[in-house]
């Protein structure tokens, strides 16, 4: 239990602006929850040494190497790699370089505890020590993580910037605009992102006061800021700069702003088709503008009602506030949806809703957000984030660990507030505002995994009820703790001015909590505790005030999500059921999410059925028609992409369930299929307003052409180009181009599964045939799952299968790949192919024996054991006596048989003939009807086709909030 002891507390402000306690006032008394007295958290786990080596995905050159780093044995290779490469400080190879997770955690935790002592948070030295151990335990065991700037900066010689989210301000003057560029650069350098609203800058339709000329307008000044951001990487080359630009819907330049990125995307398309390198990170992508920022339009209730009622809307001059132009609201709304359909920008921020939930309106309005739209508060302010790993609070009996969750939130909120006491800030105004209002952003990750493990569909009333209850409990506990801290070290400086509105917002949260409709024992228990926390929060807060103007947001949790080994990020559902897991020593393996068996067990399935379903998912990437799985349970395993992808409104409704219990907003992009229409996007944005969201962004699959896997000219583009060229000719010539036709296999086909061993390497080959018996596909699986060789075999199988279906004769493959020599090679367990020079050599000899007629095989020199024996017994050469030597046996064979005869006579004396383990069965449906290997990979893994490749390691990235994050190295495309 954590409580305050003692009487009232006065506080004084230090030179840095942070408050220090004076006198003997109230302090926090800390009770152990996760740790044991006398046992340090480090001593209760097993540690091991690992090597972290990363290579350039294009050249194979080693780009990072640190050997012998120390991590707990239960941390995944992915997590340890990301922490080593991203968060360990000091030059590699020097004594100053961190080499153990212990050093990293101590650097951060001890800094926090020291500041807590200095600023009067703890009742005694014993309480400070317990706090240190509890915080260390939770970080060590991946219960939560601070945001990345904490790991970059705290406890180092660098400025101790702890905030990831910043909001700047810019006024209608050149000095202010140039200062905007400078301040953004300082924030990017510290590993964070910034956003701001440009609506104070007069439009290009207004006059300059000094000269009477026409103003440039905010869009023109965006160019300079975009170029600056493009040259700065956050945190010292760890990731691209992240930024947000916002414009109010009533700004006279709103149409230009809305269409800006759409026009640039069209430039990318034209330049790409002309042969320029327009990939993300390509040599020529810098020739287009506005690519480094997320754009959002601030819409008011007034505008949305005009859209709803199909009326006009006034655009107002910045200098006078008068309407200078009337515009059709629906026409502008359509332009927003069209631009978002074409390039995913702009997003929408619902201004009236945001400010209706504002705790400090007497200080100023909320006009902007951070780059991912989760932090929304005063201009020139910042927010430090931390996220809980929800799956850690799922008990073995399927219940939610309510008490542990509450205590974890208490510890985390306390630590986050302490960090403001010692934190450095990139500008004086940001430092002053943050110390005065102490904005915090606690959140969570792994919601999608928690719901699945609990047997709840993401897009379901039950799933939303649990998410709402957990979010309410988290924020209610946070504010209750904030009120307790206000009694210890004082309320935030701006509280007195905003006491009434702050209290009003607390009551709005409580009222929303009362509206939650619980459905299951799990969310009933969570909701009951949430109700208790909100009641205590109001009681204590009305006495003490609150220490923090805001407490919670839902961030994308990209890199830190991997640090915690989370299956899902932020509020997102599971991305796909099949993922790739990095292995010790290099390589990766395809695995089914480990949340799936927990979910199946929760739903009442038994061991053998669970195994069968897991095998089906591994092969197909989804659960439809999985053996033994009831159709009514399919929805539990719905993911963001792939078969049975969650519908767009499923994402929106989940956001709406959580939003009433957050101080800030939610970083999330609603994924939409490529076939989505402009009207559907407009409706999603409209429903976001109706459901009370604060911000919303969409991404239509394949809408951006500047992505690596979209860089090849599509057939449609080629056809269009050809048609355009032909239009200029006096005479149009028709050219008939012969194209291969793919002959697909039937859904149910005859197959042969062969187990084999080549030089001790074991594996399985499954071959499927057309109705006429011709080979149409092969699948190779090696016993050494996860090895590079296994991955190569998977890709090789796909390539050969597609070639066969497009008409490449099997004998062509046989002639090319037999006698190919590499390890493993040697003895096999196949009586027809006793020796093999490689797995390729064996596979194609076996396929030739199974699918080619005798004459064709004979020409290739491939015979079965029976055929060779018959030849030796009855061949035209002189009879072979029982006493003949091996050399004589070989010599008596024709040239085409000499090699295999040599292998046969060499091995038959000491190797017992192995029975051919051939089994004919009815094959399962093909994993995909995909036309390319990329499409087949997408079918199995659920990857979004146009997700970018990581610029650091080349791994396919996946969405995290409104950004993308690399599962291989933790790099992000701009998340904070």
C-alpha cells in the first residue's frame, strides 16, 4: 500500500523551477508489492551473455557489433537487440559503453530515486529504497517502460530531456517563424517530436501590414520547416524526425493545405515512372516536399454541423477575424476525404471535443498536438510518457490482476512526476509551462493480445467493455495518485486558476465511467475498482488539488513495445497471427503468436485440437476452416490485416470506448482496404466526430506510391503509358504480346509427403499434382526450423511452385539442380537415391522419380533402385557374377548409370536399404491464390504490402499508431 503520512506541506521553487519540499510535511510511505525484502530484483533472475550483431541488409556489411551484452534469460533476442542498439550509451568498444541491462536500469532508476529524495517525496530512506526496488522490478520484468528519451538521456552527460511529446507555438511574424524552425531542430536532436498550429499566420489572401503586399501564407513556410526536419534525425540518427502541422478549418488557406501532400504524391508517381529513385529513403525522394510531417485539420462542431446540414461555412481572416470567403462545407469535407484517400493526409482533430475536456482552459486553449496526436495540451508544453504491458496483469486463472495494476500505476505516475523535477527542456518557454502544469502521459500496450488471450474479439461489445474499464481504472488511479502527491509536494502552479474546470473534467470522467456496460466477470471486477478510484480521486482532489494537469494518453509504443516483448502496440489489435521471431546467433523463424494457444485454452479447446489449429495457422496465416475451431470463435482471432481483417469502424468504436477515460487522445491509424472509397473515408471521419473522438487518421492500403514495395511500375501504369504514347501517333498499331498463363491447382489435390535425411539433415517434402498427375507445387520444410537454410528453402519452394504453374517443365528444373553440390550432402535414407551431393540434388532426383516417365528420366540418368538392379541382372553387358568386385560392377554399367551404380555398390554392404517413407494423402487447400511470391508472403504473414522497409536493417516494418516500427531493430518512421 502507498499512502501519505504527516500534515500539510509547503513547497518552494528551486532555481531550476522545480519545487523542493521544505519542513517536515507529508511524505509518501511505500509498501512492497512485487519485491521481497532483502532480495534485490537483479538477484532473483538468471542472467546470460549474448552477442548483438547487425548487418546492412543490402551489402551484408556489419553495421553494429557488441558482444557479450548481459540480459535476463527470459528477454527475447529482439528485445535485447533493440535495447543494446538503441538505448545503451557510450561509444562501442570503449569502457564507457554500457554492456548490461543492469547498467541501463540503474542509470535511469537511481536518477529518479535521487531526485525523489531531494524533492521530498519519500517518508524515509527505507521508502526510497523500496521505491527503487519496485521500479527496477517492473522494468526488469517488462511490466512497463518509460518513453525513449528517458533511455536516451537520463543519467548521461547530455541534457536530461525526458519528454517525447512537444507542442510549440508560432505567431504571425518572421521572428516567430524562424524561431519555430530552430526550436523544432532542438527537439528533434533530443530524440523527440513536435507539433504546432499554423493558424495564427495570415493567409495568402490577406495583405501585409508593412508593405501592403500579399502574405505568403502558412503552407509556404511549411516548406522550410519540412526541409529542416528532413536533415535532422531524432536522438542522434536513431530515427527520422517526427512532426505535426495543424491548420484550423476556418483558415482561408485551408484548401491549399488539404491538397498539398496529395499533389506531392502525384509528383512522386510521375518521377518514379520516369526512373527516379522515389523509395522511402531513396536518393531522389528529397526532391518532393512536405514528406516529414503529419498534417491535420482542426474541425469545429460548427463546421461539422455545416457538413451534416449541407450548408456553407465561413473562412476567417487571421488579422480581423472577419469572414472573407464562404465555402461549401460538404465540398471542403470531400476534399479532405479525397486527399486522405490519395495519400493518407490530412488527419482530423475535433477541436470542440478536445477543448470541452480541457483541464486548464483559463490558461489557454488547446490548439495542437504532438506528431502522433495523443498529447494535446497548452502551447509551448511537453509530456513525458510511460506505457504498461497489459498482458503482465493477466492471471493464470484468466482474471485481471486489479490490485497489482493499481499499485503499478501508483509507482509509475510517481516516477513520471519526479522526472519533471530534474528534467531539461529544449526551450525556456517549454520548461516553464511543463513545470507549471506537469503534464504526464501514462498509457498501455498489448491490449490486442490481452483481449485475444481472454477469448474476447477486438471488435465486440465485450472487448470494448474491458478496454474501457482498464483505461478508466488507469486514469482514475493516476489522478487519485496525483491528488495524493499534491498533498505532499503541492498542486501544479496553474491549478488555482483552473480549479473549477479541472474538477469539472474529473466529474466528466466519473460520469463516463458510470456509463460503461460491463459484460463479463473480468471487466466487472476492473470496473468496480475504477469506480472506487474515481470516487477517491474526487474526494482527495477537492481537498489537495492535483499535482498534474493531465495524466494519461495512448501512445503508439513502437520501440518500447518491443523492449517489453509486447505482441501488440498501444490500443492496436494484433497485426497478424503469424510473425517472424529473431533467433540467437542470427536468422529468424516464422511463428504463430503465442497469445493464440492461450486464447484457445480460454475458449475450452484441448491439447491436440490446439496443436492442429496452430499448425493450420502456421500454414495459412488465418483461422478460417481451421480443424476443430468453431466458426463462432473466428472473431477472437481477427487481426488488423489479412483474412477476416477488422473492419474500419471496429477500430473507431474501440477508440471511442477508451477516449472518455484519457486526458489526451489516442495515437492510432484506422487501416482501410485498398478498395475503400472516398465516401467511406469521409464517413469514418464523420463517425469519429459523432462518437466523441479527439483525433482520427486513416490509411488506405497502397495509397502511397513512395514506398519500397510499390516502386515497380504496375501493369496499369505501363498500359496507361503505352496508351498515352499511342494517342500521339497518326496510326495506332495493335501488338499482340504472348504472356504465360498460370495453371492453378485444384483446391483439393493429390500430394506425396516424403521424409528424408541428407547427410544428417532431416526434412519433409510435400509435392502436389494437377488432375492429370503433373507436378504443380512443392513445399520443403527442414528439421532445423529457424535456420537461414530453412528460410531459403521456403522461398525456393514458392519460386519453383510458381514456375511449374506457369509451365516450366519439371525436367528443366531436374537438369539444372541435380548434381549441384554443397553441404549438407552424403548418405540419404532413400533406397532409390542412396547418395546425394546436396539437398537440391536429392529433392529433384526424388521429384523426377515420382513425376517423370522412364524415358525422360533415363535421358537424365535418373533411375530407381529396382530399375538399376534389373539392369544389372539382365543388361546387355556381360553377366555379373556374384564374385565381381565393386569396380567391375560399376564398369559394367552404362555411362548414365555409372555414378549411381557406384553409390549403390558402395553403400549396400554397410547400409541397410531404407524403406521409402512415401505417403499419398489428400492435400490441404493451397495457402493462397496469390499471383506472386510477395502476395503469398502477405497471405501467410499478414504484412501490409506497402509498409516501408526499415532504413536501418531492411526488415519489413508494421504500423504502430500513426507510424511504422521495425520488429527487427526497433527503428521507427517517426514515432515518439
